[in-house]
């Protein structure tokens, strides 16, 4: 009589693996979504900082703020054109990020940018 060799996985082993994968997915997906949202805000902040620095350079050379136009926004929903002379410590330019919360980031007249 030959002894039969058992091959493969039992149903309970497969169910345990599926449950573990489900638990990992339940934890990982929200964390990933939060990371993506934060990345969108950070990208918009970097874009606004670059645009504000360009405005400050143009303003220091010409000081005709009316001629300043925002670049086509990529990471930002919209970028507001600054008005008036740049002043350190006061909000000078703002942009709205493309995240679900529509986070507004801002830069002051010295080029220092921040997010809420």
C-alpha cells in the first residue's frame, strides 16, 4: 500500500491569508490616501513659492505689479496675482491646492511660504 502525500493548501489556510491581506489593505489604503493629499498640498506650495520668487524678482526690477500674471497652475487649482508692494510678514500671494480639502497656501512679501 502506497502512502498518499498531501499537496496544496487547506481552505482554512487560504481564508487566513485572505483575512490578513484584507486587514493590511484596510490600514494601508487610508494611509496612502493621506500621503497623496499631503503631496498635493506640498506640490502646490512649491509651485507658489517658485511663482512668488519670480514675482519678487520682476517687482524689484520693474515694480509694475499690474503686469505680473500667474503661470498656468499645475499643482494648484488657482494662483492669485499679488497686489501692492511686497511686505515681509504679510500675506502677499495665495494659491488653492488640488486636494479634496482645497487647502490654501500663502507666501509673504519676503518669499516665505506656509501652509495651514
